[in-house]
C-alpha cells in the first residue's frame, strides 16, 4: 500500500518510532521479558489513540510501514547487519495487524467507500462492526 504524507511529518513519525524501539530495546537489555518490538509498536499505537481517540486503517498502514523501515534501519546498523527480506517484512505486517486486532481492536476504524451522487465518499466503520458483517 502506498501512503502519501508530508516529508516532515514522515520524518518526525519515523524518529518517534526509532526512539520507542531504542527505549524498548534498552529495557529488554536490562531484563524486560516482553518482546521489545511489540512494546515499541504498542507505545506508538497507544500514543496515536491517546491523541486522536482511535486509529484509522490508513494511519495504521503508515505506522506499520514506518515500523518496518525503522527495524530495517536499526538492523543494518548492527555488525553483519543486512536489509530485511520480503518474507520478514510480510511477517512483520501480519504480526502487527494481528497485534492491533488483539490489543487495540476497539479503537480501530476501517475506511469504507460508498457511492454517492458526488462520487465515492469515504466513511469510517469500526473494526468490531466490520467483523460482525463477515
């Protein structure tokens, strides 16, 4: 999926994500038993929900893309670091999506498009309502 965002906003979001990843990794190095990657992801999603009261699918996709970029960049910094392969990226996407459904599903909204006399118009539908109609 391709998202359009302001370069400055993108850079700021990426910097926040890297900050959360580094903090979560430090906690892991000092004995935390949780998964630092999910700790960082949860922190970013939680902050978004605090700010906006929800997370819309397009924002979620942007966050997941930025998390993947950050993990790739941090991994390359390591000795013998290398870029993430496509399978690892796909796995991250699936893991993050499952995490959001499990932990933040009550705050997730999906964009649904309805045909109107004015063309296609976006409407938000809660993830829980969407699941009921499957």
